[in-house]
């Protein structure tokens, strides 16, 4: 098995590495400089791991899947997603990017992980003990999941009609049409593309630009600018040492989260 993942602030990386450790699999971030088509073709089974944003797959993961659709054809696929509260059909929805029957899903599972959005007043940062407890639960769940895969047990979380209904309600607002790898005009994802802001505490240290997964941020004349390409991973918001970055919601973050 080959494990491929995208992770904004570390939650999904943690899950992907658990899957790889339990399956004895190779683990790659889609941000790595790798010949992914060759890697995919060299493996019988692929596990994709991603955080869910409003019951939708992050745009850079959608683009990755579409770009490597030919290499994925006929492969066995395990889908592992990270969510905060619920995601509807978060694991299933990635299939909408591929033709029917293009791949064979052998497992789909949702993993609860801490939230990383620190500028909504009603949301509090998870305490260290709660994070540790969450991680232990995920470790046990992933161990069971991988044992099931090895034994041929098939579970497809998020594939029920009810899950699809919940996912459609939330996903329309978040991204729009789940079969379109691009961003739908009017969606939250579309508004966020140019929704990065920097307050007066920004020192232009460049950390956010260096760590942006889609190269959206860059230093311009000693100031940080953006290229209208934000994917809402909140990595810059949570990494900034001065809490000077906001995305879409322009309230200064009260806390930051980083597991990466």
C-alpha cells in the first residue's frame, strides 16, 4: 500500500503516518517533489488521507486526484479523513472526481481530531489532555481499521444515503459541485481564495510563505502578499509567531493549533 496525504496543521499527517505504520506502507505528502504517477502505478493499493472542509475535499487534493486519475485507474483505494464534528459523506465525496467504477474502495473511515480555527469566539482550543486522549483513540481505531483491511473486511463510512444528504447540504455552501475540482463562484472556498489578510503585527518573516502548501504567499518588497490561491488549510494562521495572519474570518486568532 502507498499512503498519500495532505495535512494543513498536522492532524491528517498524524493519521496518515499511523496508517503507514500499521500497514507497513510508504507514506508521502502530496506536497513532496515526487513522481506520483510512478509511485501510484507501482502499488496495488492506495490510501488517501485528507482533512474535510465543509464536507468537501480540499482543493489541492481534488486537483491532485484529477491530475493522477489515469494512474489511479483500477487501484484498490482506502480513504481516511479527519474531521472536527461531522463531515457527512466526507470520505465518499472524493469519488465524485472520478468516473464510476474507476477504482475499488476497500475501506473508508472518519477520524475525529481537534479543530484548528482559533478566531471564532464560541470555539475553544482543545486542552492538551483532550488532544492526547483523541490521539490515543485514533491510534486504536487505526489499528482496528488496518486489521480489518488485512482481513478483507470492508467498511465504507459516509457512504449511506443520510451521510450523502448531510454532506450535500454543507458541501454546497463550502465548495459547490463535488464533481468539479475547481472552486464554485459564490462558495466559501471561492471567497477564501483571496481572503488572506495580514495585520500590523506582521514582520514579513516569511514563515507563512515558506510553509504554504500551494505557494499562495510570497514576500513582495519586504511585505507578504498572496496570489489569490488560498485553500483554507489555516497553516499560516496557526504558524504565525505574531498571530498576524487571518483567512476569510478576519478576527485575530486567540489561540493556535499545530500538531505537525
